[in-house]
C-alpha cells in the first residue's frame, strides 16, 4: 500500500506541473466517482460559445474550454496563433492503459530545446495549452500559458509551416497542370496571378513543388518499368488493337519496349509506302534512345507509326525492333525506308526487310562536309561544287562524270570518306533514288521534327511512365492537328491561280496543303520554255511513233538574282496520256512537275488522267484511321477531381444565369446557407443507397497478370559514338565557335573609345 501511495503521489505531482489539475483529486483516486454533469454543462456551453464567437479566437484559449475533438481544439489554437504571429505544433500525447489517448499538449513552435550548435528556431518558448479527455468524450483545456520569450510577428504568419497549406482547389489545379505538361514555375505563377500576388497565397512556391513531386511519385507507384507494363496492360484492355512488346534481359530488367497505337496501325494501311526511322532522341532519365517510325499522311504531315525505347543500338536490337514492329503491322513491309548512316541499321534492314528500298539521310552527309574538306585549298568553291554534283546531276552518267571531275580537280582521290560515299552512292544520291516514292523526303527531318515536338512535353529527368504519359498527350495533339486539317480541306477552298481546267481537278481532289504544292509548280511553270527540236531530234521521234520527246528549259532563280538554266527531257504519249520527265518529281513526290505542266499547256490539254491524282493525297477518300480516337493511355484525372469538376460546372452554369444584382444576391444567400449546412454535416445525415455502383480501379492489373515476373528498371544507357562533352572538334569548328562567341559578345558592355583588343602599345 505504501508503494501504491508513493506512486499516486508522484503521478499527482507530475500532473500538477504539466496539466495543473491539483484541485481535481478524482483523477487520482480510483475509488471516488464524481458527478460532473452540471459543471460540464456550464463549461460546455461557455466553451462552445467561446469557440463560436470570432472575438474569442483573437482572445485565445481559456482554462475550462471544451472541444469535441483534438482537431477542433488544434484548429482553434492555430487560428489564434496566426492572428498573433506565432506557430503551434502538437507534442507527443500521453496514453493510458489500453492505448487510448487521454492528455494532449499543444505548444508554440519555438517551445522545444535547441539541439547542437546548428541554427534552429527552438528557443524553449513556454507558451502552450494542456488538455484532458473527460468521461463524456469532450476535451477540456486544463492549463494555458500565453507568455512568449520572443517577439510576435503577425505579418510573417503566412511564412510559418503550421499556417501554410494548399486548399483542394489549388491541389487540383497543380495536379492537372502537371499532367498536362505545364512546368511547375508556370503553374505557381498562375496561382499567384489569380490570388492577386504571392502574399495572398496560403503557401509558398516550395510547398507547391513538394506537392507536385509527391503526386508524381504516387502516380508512378511501382518501379518505373513495372509501372509502364501496368499502363500498357490497361491500355490493351481498353482497346485490344493496342500493341506492345517488352524485351527483357536474363535478370528481368527492361532492355527494349515497343508500342503501336490502333490509330497508327490503321494509318499504316494507307501510308505504308515510305517511313523514316531515327534513334537520336535521348530525353529520359535512363538515356534510352527514343526510336520513332514516322510516315507521311495525306496532308503532308508527319504521323507516328510506331515508337520504342531501346537500350542498345546494335544489329540484334534493331532486328528485334523491326521484326516486332512488322508483327504489329501484320507483316506488311514498307516500300522504302529512310535512316541515317548507321551500319547496324543497314544490316538489320537488309535481313528483316530485304525488299524495302533503303536510303541514307542526305542532311547528315552534308553536315560532315566542313570537317572532311578542311584540308582542301579552295574550301568554299569545293563545298559549292560538291552540292552541285549531288543536286544538279540529271542522269546517272552525268553524276559519274561530274563526280570524277570534282575529285580530280580538288585532289581528293585518297579521301576515304568520299571513297566510301561513292561506294554507297545508291543509298543517298538523289539521281539513284528518284524513281522510288519518298513523299518528298531526302532526310530524317520529319523524325527529328517529331522529336522536337516532344521537347515541349518531356525533359531529361522524365521517368519512363511520365515519358509515355506525356507522349500520349503529344500524340493526341498531333491527331487533333490532322483532324483540323481534314476539316479545312473539306470546308475551305484554295483559289486557283490559272485558267487551266486540270488545276481545278487538283483543287477538287487534293487536300489543301498538297494543292498548294501543286500551285508552287504552276508558278515555276512560267519560267519554263519549250526548246524546238533539232533535225536529229525529229528523226529520232519519227522512229518511235506515238512518243513525243520535248526539251524543257527551266530558268531557276536562286537568291532572287542568280539564275541557272536546266534542260529536262519530257516524254508524252497521246495514247493513254502518259507523261514522263527525267526530273522524276512525280515518281518521288507524287505530284506533277512544272516541266510536264508546261507541256500540258502547250498541248492545250484540258483534263489529265486520274493516275496522276494519287489516292494518298486525295481528300475525298474515307480513311479508317481518321475515325480512330484512342485515349487509352491518355493521363486522366482522378475520380475525385472529376466529381469536383462536375460540381464546379453546375456552379458555373448557375453563376452565368445570375446576371443582375438581385440574382447575385440570391445566389450568395443560398451559398451561405449551403456552407452552414455543410459545416453542421454529420455521418448520420448520409443515407445509405442500395443501388451502389462498384468502381473499378484501372490502376490494377488483371489477376492473370499477377503471376508474371516483375520488370525491373533498365540500366542507364550509353549512346553510340563519343560522349558529347568529349566529342572531337575540328580546327575549323573551334574557330567558328570562337568567332561566333566574339560576335555575340561584341555588343555587350562596350566602353567608349577604342576597343580593348586594338589599344596602342607604347614601346
């Protein structure tokens, strides 16, 4: 009994110091019961009235106040602290037997003892309140210390952690903007503008950034590669025509992944004549090259026919990629493909697509000219002549002759780069390739422009799942552009610029963008002239009855003053109305050249054969892919956000109807009543419904998928060639970079008088 009495005495002394309950002996006497109903009723009524009174918040908590829960008491004290200029926090609560909480202390944020010598806000401030849980379930304030050992700054309350918060509207806006690819800085600036300045926000910019990062991690969920797999499983569940394939290594780590949308598969049925393939895009956290297979639609726009993330750029990887892509396209090989000068790509294409015409990117070849010709005596003349050999050779014989003359003239017989180019001339020289349809492409420019298009959606720190989600947004935007181009072609008319009936044929058949290209050829037609055939030419024409051969001279204007003359051979067969020109523009681009148009005007041809109105450029063709709108992978907002948007929509409609003062007053009154009802809402007011609908969590995978191996994140990949920061630069490139730097800085910070690098040196 003595030990029990000593224990009670110690407990009593401890609680006297902390909670100031020295007058309430019943807390420590287990055999005494107290009727507290009367006192509690008085305190309860006074406490509730004090809480409900706005002036009481500024006055602060008082001993004996009652609160229904800890959160209500904490919010009351926190609002008082905000008005006074200090912050509060909950100290560790005291639990009794059974684990239930019975005592709570809320202190000033500076009320802890400083730890170590580092800077800290802890200065052991004594301000605090103590509360105890009564038997009726109410929390009663037992002790209040309102004195502080530091100055109070009400104007700085908004910067304190306890008073900074993001309301639901701000959270929804930040999350929606982040999913849309808007940078956090822009989203925060928008919130500041809408609030009338950063001082009117209830949080700091770093709070917004922390919320965005936290939401990104929650959206990611599992590992990066596993999150992509679950995303693709959900996309294929929404549309079985969606195709994807993973390539894993022996450790179940992601090596390669390829996916093709149903719209892309349908578009390939129409536009499988030419594709461009490129792997130079490296914008993701793991530095996996983003390989794109790009085609050209009926508006001349770039369309994505498949894409992949690959870990290596070797022959085996490219073989897997092409074989998997052809599997998605039902093994329909493209007629022609355009890539850069990668030997691994060439070997893979030769094995997987042996009947596909392969072409090298001409732009990548010409970019190397300054480095490869750096030792040539007449450098500028050599560069111009080299381009003339490529572009101005109208026949293979002319190209061979011009090439040999160029090499001998500039002493480049032993140039290994030129020798290798000459061996591969059938892969890049236009005169060897113009008989094949390329839709006007001579380089991988369309693939690189597609990459530049993605720059507005992803960055170098994007995770794989974020990369795929932002890719979905970018592709939906691309689809909208094509849909709008269809609308413009079917609802607007581009005026004709001539009186020819065949121009009206083009106008009715072709889309607007392609018809404008035809009009460019019509403008060039006026610079073309028919050369009268010589006697020898007439004799050759007589030997081949039914075939007319004409020479068309075109005066090409360059730089608005320099003119060059080219002579083209045009053949015409009246039986069947066939045209052929050695410029091969129709064969390579699909539209008639100005030389044939010149002959058509000479022959006074009213209408042309339908064969020259290619189906791929026509606007009166019903295309299946134009009606496919796949949003299976488009990042949708949460169910909570959609419910909020539904309420907001109804409120906006009601606000639009309140256009005069009486209706505005009526809306405000009803909103005030609604707010009061919501504040007094309790769970008992919610009526259970028997027709509850089951919500399906789309983030979960099928039960059959649970047994699959978990895909691990890929390794960070090293790209082909020398690293960019260590790339070897020629002397000419270093000189040009230095000169450009001086030119950029020449106008910055210039002083009066003679430039510094021209000062006189006295000797």
